[in-house]
């Protein structure tokens, strides 16, 4: 297992709720599961945070995240705001040393 869903909320769980989920990434997947570039009709926030309480800003991982045609390497705890209509992804887990 490379990831584990922890929480999920959407309109099917609570009528009127927006979609939100939380997952732990435990290691990079053996087979690529990267998502294709896409857009949404609503704003989105994607967050990654350290699983190490002694180093809360050191992600202990390396993520490749694309916004439009620009790659952003992520190695620190981060939140990414994606305005509606902005092309984003793929999201590629390059390295995971500790759960994120």
C-alpha cells in the first residue's frame, strides 16, 4: 500500500458540502498513478505536511507538481491555491522518506 485515505467529505456525505479529502502518502507508488493535467470550475487547495513533529516544515519527501506548464518541486510542508480554470497536474511523488 502506497497511500491511505484518512478522511473524505463531499455532497454525497453531507448535502451541500464541497469535496475535500485527506490521505497519507506512505511511499511513491510502484506503478505510476499520476493524474493528467486538468481544470476545475471551482477553486482548489492542495496541502502537504510533514509527518515528523520534530521537523514540521521538512516534508521528508519530494513532490513534482505542475501548474499550467511550470513544474514546482515541493520539499517543505506547503499549501497550493489553484484558482478555478487553472490547469494543474501531474502530481508525481518522487521520494517519500516519512509519511506525508
